[in-house]
């Protein structure tokens, strides 16, 4: 993350931006506590303003075996195409 480009990727191909006033200023795992959406539809602006930084090792230590790495493929009927991605998923706290 840098002050000149505070953009972040959100779920469902959405984009957001980090509030420049936030204390969290490092790239890595972020847990947004406050998310504000301004506007509606495709013109909506999503701002993450209260953010906690998480250490990857801490998250893995807390969740341990509950984290799995999976490859997911799904069909998006709205766009009439398949999409595939890899990610880490947790079965819960």
C-alpha cells in the first residue's frame, strides 16, 4: 500500500480504497473494521477507514489446520463465462 495508490481489491471483482487517514500503512493482510460505500451501482466508491493489520504467521498460528488452499472454478451466468482462482479458505474461527 502506498499513499499515491491506496487501491485495494475487494470480493466480487470490486475495488475500494484505503482512507489516507488510517493508521494501517503496510502491505499485507488487512482486516477492515469500518467500510463505507458512497453512491450506488457501478459508480459507488468503497472506502476502508478503520483497518487492523494482521501478520500472516499469526493468522496461520491461530487458525492452523482450519486453513486450506483450494482452486475454485465457477460459472458466472451474468457474464456468461467461467472464472477460476486459487485462495486460502478458513472453515471458521
